[in-house]
C-alpha cells in the first residue's frame, strides 16, 4: 500500500476516534488532513461531508442509546439550520476566508471550554426564537465552510448552560448528521468529484467513529469529556491556521 494512502487512512481513523468521542463528525479535522496531503480543494469539501455523514450517524445512535439526547434541545436548532446549511453549501467561499473564520471560532471556543468546568451552574434550555436564530447562523456558516456545525453548536450549548455536557454531545451528533446532509445537497455540483479512494476513507472513519462514540458515550466522565473537547477544538484551529 502506498505510504500516502496509508497515512491518510490512519489520520482519518484518528480524527474519527477523537472527534466522535465528543459527539463530532470530524469535518474540520478531515479538511485539515486532506489539505496537508495536497488533495484538491474541490474534493476536500464533499469528502469531509460524506465522512461526517457516516461518523455522525454512528455517534447519534450511540449517544441516543446511552440516554444522552434531548429532542427538545435539538429540534429548534435543526429547523433553523437545515435550510441555511443547504444555502451555504451552494456558496463557494474563498479558502483563505473560511480558514480565518473557522480558526477564530475554534480558538475562542477552546479557550472558554478549557477555563470553565463548573458543575454547579443551572441548566436552562434556550428560548425558541434564540435557538432558531442560532441554528440558522450555524447552518449558514457550516454550509459555507463544509462542516456539520457541531464545532459551533456544542460550545454554544455548554457556554450558555443550555444542557449538560453529554447531552450536548448527543444533540450535536444528530445536528451534524442533518446539517452535513443539507450542506452536501447544496454542494451537489462537487459530489461527482469525490476521489475513487473515498470508500477506503469511509471504512476508516466508520471504525474510528464506532470506537470514539462508544468511549465518549459510556466511559468518559463529564470533566474529561469537556477537556477533550477543548483539546479537539484547539487542535483543529491550529491545523487550519498552518495548513
């Protein structure tokens, strides 16, 4: 097996394990890996969303089965985000712009999460209009940059105390699934450009996503999960800045 092929398979597997352990699909990580290995930009965006679909599907099921999902928290964000993720997917944002925007958001979220671990703060679900508005903004931004939106939704849920950590992971997993599907539908013009080896990437992502979501849903404690999330966001931001 070619060394480059093996490297990307291992990298996708590692990204899937780490991101799925906190309820994420891993799109920002896949984008960074593919950019690092000089895969064309026209292929990276749809490829990352396809991998997201598989990993987020596994994660959504595992987190739901473990009892870490709230429909009442999920649906307003999803209703607001899905149409805008589709619209965002139709827009081709210049690479340098989406990298800057995404990096800033990730760095901010990682910093805040790493410094706020209080377990005593009262959880209060968001108002309907605010959830719809936030969902729309996240959906549009996610569609523009080619991610599922979990990197935006999860920190928002936690920083504003809208739900517990593991519930945020469960909600984000399904949110990522529906947004990735909407973004991919909006970006249909590039779906035909998927590389022929994408099926091998999907297998690596499925294995990694299964392992990561099982660890996150059943074994990780809340404090550890939050620290892992902060590390994941920081890692993705650094990759996007330097890749």
